C-alpha cells in the first residue's frame, strides 16, 4: 500500500493510505537506511512510503519515494548526523507580528534565506492586524513593500478574526510548514484554518511537547475542504540554522546576490573589499539596511561555528 506519513513519534509512524483508507500505524526496521542520507530518522513527515502488512497484523514501511525537498537540522547529539523535520513541502509560511511580540527583521531574513537554501517557496503572513497602532500599521506596510519588492508573497491577517475564505486559498491543496516566534499566533491560525477537529490534537501535542524540550516529533494537520496539510513542528525554531558556507550566504539574499554579481572579486563577502558593488547599493538604498544587517548576522554565525 502507498501512503503519506503524517505523524512520527520516534518509533512508529502514522500513515494515511493514498487510496483513502483509515490511518495506519507502521514501523521501520532498525537497519532501514536511505542511500546518501545520514539521518537519525529515516522516515519523515511528508514522506510517501510503501507499507506492507504482515500476517500478524503489523505494518512495516518497506520503501520511501524520492523526496522533492526536505528540511533537516543537525541532530542534538554531537555526531554529524542530521534530523529530517519534514519532506515534500510546497511552501514555508512564516507568521510575523510587527508588535505583540515584535518579530525581528533578522528572524524574517534568516527564515527566508533558509527557505531559499532548501528551495522551498516562502510566504510571509503578518498577523494581529486588529491590535496594531497606526505607527505599527505603517511598519507593517513598509515591511510588506520591502518583501514584495524582493518577490515574496505577503498577506496581512488577524488570526482571531479570521475570514477563512481569504486565508484558506493560501493553504488549500498544499503542504505548508508553519513557522514563527512563540506567541505570534501559529496555534490560533492553525485552529482557525484547519477547523475544530484539529484543535484538540494541537493542544494535546503542544502539552506533550512542553514536557520534553528535545522533542523532534512532527505532525501534519489535514485541512478540510480543498485538502492540503499544515505542518506544525515544535523544533522548527531551528529553521534558521542550516549549515551554510560563508561564500554561499549571499546567494540566499536575492537582492544581495543580484548586486553582488557586479563585485570585482567572485569570492567577495561584501564586507568592504575593493570593488564591492553591494555596499554602495546599501548606501544608495537599492538594498535595505535591515537586509544587509541580517546578511552580516548570518555571516557572523559562520565565524562562530568555526570555533565551536
Ligand atoms: N489580538 C490578537 N491576538 C491574537 C491573534 N492571533 C493570536 N492571538 C493571541 O496571541 C496569543 C498567542 O497565540 P498562539 O496561537 O498561542 O501563538 P503560537 O504562535 O502558537 O505560540 P507558541 O505555541 O508559543 O509558539 C494568544 O493569546 C492568541 O489569542 C490576532 O490576530 N489578534
Ligand atoms: Mg502554539
Ligand atoms: Zn561585494
């Protein structure tokens, strides 16, 4: 049977059969490995798998289909192993609040850079528009303009006063990864979009997670009407922490990459080298200062990890 892995709990996997049958709990043999990936979890949420049922009634995952993309993070232990958070993602949605709490532009830019690195389309969803002051609304508009000018889709909503018709099309029929700082309204949005059925599950798993900070279990929540899934991953805070080489970081900042092509040296890090085309662009406003600062902050991470 072919199915979609919608939940992992460490040793078992919940699989939704592709033919529409009921959910199945399946296991993976200890020696099961995917070629080329050193991962602590061979099967991830979002994977399409083959499941075989044995005469004793147990279900076993025997094969994994090639992934379109996947999001990994380095495992908590110090080995070089990685942990796959989710596979086959259509889009990564970042919930942003300009106030209550403030989402920093560095956080947004790290998210976007990571999405670029994984080649996952990114969408910014600005939340809590119902409680913003005029000044904060102006900030929201400025941020929207900035990110739209870079080619990112952005929307402004209030998850507590949600008109499902306006947000549902964004999620319908797609596998979306929902991310954002604590308190920005991820659970609220998930409940509003996915419907009441999901609420309980979300609350349960949230409680579960708060008791175990190292949890790496992910879950996909199916959406009613239009299909699609939202993946809520507790560990997704680490979505900003892919291992990047210094020289490649600017590739993940669209406009810095574009301006950087005119730098005199191909390996220019845009830190003041002779003939750098990026710094003049920052000075003239072609590149937003906040974006350049986020770029510097990611470069700084690289320096740090060298000494770790
Ligand atoms: N006024 C207002 N409050 C909101 C909105 N969306 C969420 N909230 C409130 O913000 C608080 C945090 O919302 P949650 O949905 O729990 O946030 P979260 O992102 O899931 O937070 P974590 O689970 O800690 O990561 C709750 O009190 C929500 O009711 C909104 O659009 N407007
Ligand atoms: Mg939550
Ligand atoms: Zn340069």
